[in-house]
C-alpha cells in the first residue's frame, strides 16, 4: 500500500495492519476532536479509511459534520491544505483513499455543527458521543 510518500532505499520497514479507534463528546458549541498518531518515531501510517459515527438516534434532525485533517485539532483553525475532505454527516459515513501520516504527524478527526445551524440546533449536539475507526497499514522502520 502506498500513498504519496516513498521511503528511501536504505530503509527496512515491516508492515502490519493498522486499526485503531477513539471517541469524543461534543462540546456545548457542537465541536469535538479525536486524534490518532503513530506510536513511535520509527513508525508511519498509510490510512486507507476513516469510519465515523455518533450515538444519535437514526431520526436525529441535526447531525454534526466531520473532517479528517492532518496536524489539526481545531476546525476553525484548519488549513485547507491539511483537510482530507468533508463529510456531510458525521454519523455512519466513511472516508476512503490512501493518506500519509508521518512519524511527526497526527490525524485529527474533527466534528463540528453543520454550516448554517442555529443556536437551538447546535444545542442539540452538546453531549453527543462521536466515534472514529481508522484503518490502513502501519510501517515500522528497522535499523
């Protein structure tokens, strides 16, 4: 599996399955972030999918948006260059396509109120639990 990064020929890497998950609770303003990062300085990830969901009932009228982003924890401060795409729904949606997360990087999965949401709608998001499952390949460099 390969994304944009190609390691130098001098590297010896062992690959393995990447599957990790996390959750967050949305704030009173409807924002929340889950962060994922390689577990050592000798590790890099190629993320192939991010599956997101919430604990809201299926008939919920206000559902948060979701955006995976590199090295970002705050949607309002996110650089467009770090954004991996926006979900119209942060519940039961999947992002796919290979993306690099390097040794010094982290992946933020950002949940936020839908654009144009009223204060009453945002209030419905407070306390919602959001979950993300990250899958792909982890590469550990051996010396």
